[in-house]
C-alpha cells in the first residue's frame, strides 16, 4: 500500500503522520486490496472558525476509487470522521465485490 500524506497551509508533523497511519490501519484490516492512499490535510483561512480544519482522502482499491472528506475545528477529530466515512465505504465495497450470488436459470422441460 502506497501512503501519501500532504499538508496544505500546514506542516505535517511526525505525530500527525503517525496518527493518520494508525487510523488508516483500520481500513486495511477490513480490506487488504488497497493499492494507493492519498491524504490531504488543510487549514482553510477564509472559513469561519468552527470548520477550518479539513481532511480529504482518495483511496484506490482493486476495482474502484473511494473518496471522502471531513471538516472540523480540530484536525484530529476531522481525521477521525474521515476514517469513519472511509471505513463504511470500504466495507460496502468489499461486500459488493464478494457477492457472487447469481440466480440460476430455470430449465424448461
């Protein structure tokens, strides 16, 4: 899994990097066919004070791409919400991939 963490208007500290990687381990625990993960952490200066911290993530899994974003006044809380959204999407994608039920055609006699 390739992991890219970048910051826009903020410096990505080692503590923030380890926090994001430990949270994203939850996604790889549910679905191991994750190819590429790109996380963008931003601080928006023009917005109101309560939803300035923003986290976005693109996940390329086998078969499709998943995207989620989250805004909060605390960056760690934004990352938590982001991982929750991504976790739901990954579980839904996994269930779609694993469903191989096909109705059998009834034979005419």
